[in-house]
C-alpha cells in the first residue's frame, strides 16, 4: 500500500506506526526523484556551459562516425533519457543535441530502432544538424534497407556537401550494387572535399582495376602511399596491379613491404609467396 491506511483498516494503536512507515517510504521516493533530477540537471548545466555533453568524443572509423566508449557510457545514456523525459533541456538546440548524442550512443549499442527515433527527432528540431543523416544512413544499412540508407546519405550531402563519411558510405553502397560509375563520382567528391582520404583513393583504385584501367588504379594507390607510406593495404594492392601488368619484381617488393609493415597480413603473405614462386618458375 502506498498511502496512509484508512480509519476502517487501522486500529488507533497501529495508525501511528503505519503512518510513520508511509512517511519514510514517501521520503525515500522523493529522495530518489530529487537525486535523478540532480544528476540530469548536472548534465544539463554542463551542456549549457560547454555547448556539448561531457565525457563524449567522436571518431571516424571506416567513414562511419561512432562514439568512443567511455567509462560512464551507460550512465550518460540514462541521464540523457531522463533529461528528455522531464523536458529540462534548456533550449531547442540543447534538445536536438541530446537526441543526436543519444541516437549515436544507441546506434553504437546496437539499439537501432530507438537510435533511428532519436536521430529523426534531431532532424525535426535541427534540419541542418551535422552528420545526423549520415548516421541515419548507417542505421538503415543495419536494418538492411539500402534504399533508405542511400536517401539519408544523399540528404547529408545536400545539407553538408563536405561530408566525406557520407560520400564514402554512399560510394560503398553503390559499389555493392554494381553501380561503379556512380560510386566513382562519390569517391572523387570525397577526395575533392578532403584529399587526404586514403580509403577513398584505395577504393577508387579497386574500381579502376576492376574496370582494367590500371594507370588510374596505380595513380590513386601512389597518392594513398604519398599520404601514408606505411599503409600496408595500399602496398598489397599496388603489388596486385603491378603483377597484373607483368612487372613481377616491383610487385614482389610491394608485397614484401606490406608484410614488413603488417607481419600478420595474411593476404599479402600469400601474394608474396605466389609471386616469388612465379618468378622462380619463370627463371
């Protein structure tokens, strides 16, 4: 029972005890509520002061921005949920930021449906929010809906034309559908926005090799190695192109360099072994 007992249910002797127990329970419930609100307001004031959530950082990996796992990850999720429930976000921009961060956390956790809800709410509150459409595209890919994913990547590029993650994600999606010419446009767009994107150069080289345009394939691999000379995958790829062109000695040197950089790189070790054997046979 959550309230004072009625006169019909309580004798005069037990009424004070029952009322005291109810009072303790009520005080405990209020204390829990105040504690939760205090935690949420602490997060709110941090957002108001700093313009962002504490302890949260963004990184890009394979062109899909994800949240770095923080020790207080689960606590941050619950605090954001609580803030949104009690509507203590302070402003529309803070509310949009909370929905965005919460959506990204949930996407990282694999809770795709709820992540989509929060990311879509972000767009409703702030149509120009950075990277939200890209993350929605990632979420729809996780739900095996490439059509909706492509739409979201395109929307991100409309809102933020310089978004290399969206351009690369859309490009990869088009490659998986065999739409190579459209994919090339996406990766070229990515490189124009950020020439240092080694992954875009690598993917372009693979497309051009598939199309037997070996000169362009080598050009993009050389550009990738100019950016990162220790990029083992690029050394392996350029070895494959050189081998395809009949330049076995140079191919072997690149395979060997890939293995030197990454000793556990199985594909490069296999390619090096096969190319070396081919040279021995030719001799």
